[in-house]
C-alpha cells in the first residue's frame, strides 16, 4: 500500500507568485529528499498549480507535512491563495491522470 496526496493551489494575485514559488520549490525539494517519498510531480492545469506526492506510508507523509519548508508553506497558504487537497491509499503508484480525476471529484478546500 502507498499513500497518495494531491494539492491544487490558486494564487490570489500575480503579486503573490514570487512567495508562492519560493515556498513551493523549497517544499518540493523537501518532499523529494524526505524518508518514505516514492514519487513527486508538479503540473499546472487551468491556472491551478498541482503537486502530487506518493509515500510508502502515512507516518512518512505526516512527518513531512509537519516539518521544514512544508510547515512554513502551510502557514502562508491562505495569505497567498486558496486550494484543495485529496489523499488516499492504494496498492501501487497511480498515474497523474488517475490522481487528478480523484482530486477533481473529492478534493476538499483547505
């Protein structure tokens, strides 16, 4: 079993993009190095910036979310924009499209 997470973020304005990118790049690099991370991906769809991560277990993703650059990014989240997230467990690493379809149906605003 793996844990899959997708977040979609829409910046409030162009003026907020530099801080958004600063937080995103640092968080993405943290995810790539984090224990238990199996896959990372980023795409922009319809003006929404998406990150997808796949983890070996829930404890690994919880440790990532609660530390470092990601924790700082979460503190700025609402100030910089709005978004939705969706996470679930499955048997194998899914395709981007499969996760995106689930995110569009079940993603909840954060």
